[in-house]
C-alpha cells in the first residue's frame, strides 16, 4: 500500500498513547486499518516530563499499529494539549494593491502569515491561526472572501498559543521514535472533527473532552471555532481522590471507578458494598458504593463548573452566542455513569455523549467508535486533510508545468513559421497576418503570467 493512501494519528495522552492508521474508502468515509495502544509513561497533564519513557511508549503503540495493519509508519499527525495552552482573539488586515482584482487564497494566506508574526510572551509560540469572520472594505460578516473584490481585507482570528519547550519536547519524542512529524494540531479541534456534526457547529455547541490529565473545551457557533481552553484536571484526579478517600492503591481505585463508579450518588443504596482484597494477607476492605459515588461526584462537579466558567467567558448567555446544541461529552471520562445528566444539571444545557462514528465507515470495530479514541480519529482526519491539500498543490504545479510546455511548443512553432516565411517571397499582406499572430501570442503570454 502506498504512503499517499493513508494517514496516521498519534494521540500522546496522560494515561495512554494511541497510534491509529486510517484511509478514506470509496464513499469518503474513514476506514481504520490498525490501532496500537500503550500505557503513557512520562506525560503529566498533557505535558511530556520524561522524554525517554515517552519515546518507549510511542514506539510500542506504533509497533502494535504496524503489526495489525501490516503498514510501515513513517509520518504522523500529533495532537497537543496541556495546561500551557491558551487562546486569544485578534483582528488584523491587509491592503491589497488592486481592488479590482479578485481576492484569492494567496491573500488569505498573506493575512494569516501576518498574524503569525504577532509578538508573544517569552517562551510562547503560535500553534494555530483560525480565521473567523472577514470584512471587505467595511462590509462585515463575510464568511468566504475568495472570489470577492476589495482593497482592504480584514478578519477576526482565534489564535491558539502554547509553550515552545512543550511543543519541542513532543517534536523530539516523535523524531527520536524514528517518525516524521507531518502536522501538529490542538487536540480539542481534532476531537471536534471526529464527534461533531456540521449542524451542531452551526447551531452552537460546546465540546468537552475529558481525558486522563486534562479536560479540553472547544466552542463552535455558526460553523466557526469561537473559544478553546485546556483545564488541567481529568480522570486521573478522580482516581487519586478515590485512592486517598478509600485508602487503597491506585490500580484498585481505577478499577473501582470504571466498574462501579457513578457521578450521581442518589442512585446507590447504603447497603451496596464492594470488597477490595487486602495487601499481603491483610483483611479485605469494604467500601460502600454510595461513598464512592460521593467522592466521584464532588470532583466531577468541580471539573464541569471550571469548564462552565470558560463557557460563560465565551458569553453563551448573549442571544447571538447561544449554544443551541448544548454540550457534547467525549474522551475516556465521558464513559463515567450518569455524567451526561450531571453535565445537564451544571450547565443547564442539553447534552449527549460524543462517539467518533459520524465519519467512520460502516462495520468499524466497536472499540474504535469509543469516546476514548475520539482524538485519535480526529488526528487521522486532520492527516488525510493535510495530505489532500498537498496533493492539490502538486496537481496545480503539474498543470502549470504543462501550460509552460504548451507555451514553449507554440513559441517553437512560431519560430519555425518565421524561418519558413523568411526563406520564401512574402507579400505585405502575409506579413500583416504574422504581426497579428505574434500580438495574439504576446497577449497569451501576458495572461499566462
């Protein structure tokens, strides 16, 4: 299988590292060819703090995906998150030389590149420049400026910023694992691509991706990204609370959370008890499910309220910014029992669990459609998108080369015609015909330029 046919997403999370290989089938749906998963060692709250262990975990996940798919992985699209991520709003403009020429993609690129030159705080770097609304010669609310005319092109941007050191550490880990970095993208944006429909993005929706170390937020309205945030709390902090509250080891706390945990304590009766084996011949511990749910409930409420503060900062209470589609929960933490109802209680908005099956081909493995893999699916989609853009550029270059060859061939024909006419007796009329022909050819070259 050729490299061009597929893309690889690498989700470097706090609890797990996932390597996923996928390609588009004949219906334009995503077909998962192989998945590799390894325990994440060396990542804390989305930030690499042990490069050697992270490299080993990446190699394990990639090797597993290669074994399943039979494909040798060379390039990956990587997700980035972590508490160092922040976002800001920025407006900028360019003045075009000729307002009577059509605005094209080069003008948009020039405007975006201008934003990339923004001076950030020491140690920070711009990760994404995401255009929102455009304005052309004072005309506002322009969603697609390409094809329009104007002298002043202006836009509002959502700019995502991260720490240079954290971004470089991810790059070093990927490179040391003998992989090429095709693209780096913000994880909430990748998750949003995987689980949200275009209708939800138009209506207004808040995507909450509850991972192991962080909770990522992405808000969409009118089909455009409006707000992003990364909150340094996730499923691991719930496990830590259970471990300390019940005086048990971390492995037992994680099992308790996934098997018996609930975010709503009201459903458990006082006499519902689970017995935990004691260490090294010690007496087993008995824990009531009601107490377990109370511990989980307190921490989940805290995480959701922190997210809701970010939603309020976006201004969802304003009529124009209202999130009609409500909240979509994804990530491993969204599998916690009754978390959907708790999200509705905290935010006062309708909610659902986001499964990454919207863009997956029929008959996909049920494990791949779990919210656990939402980010990985989104990263594969981003990788395929980046590849398609590269292919389009190559095709465009080939077309331009063919046009140049045609021009050269025509030029050679003209030279031959001139030489032929120079060797024969010419009438004034035939010379006039050649002059008009040469003028037309000159016009053709001018237009080609």
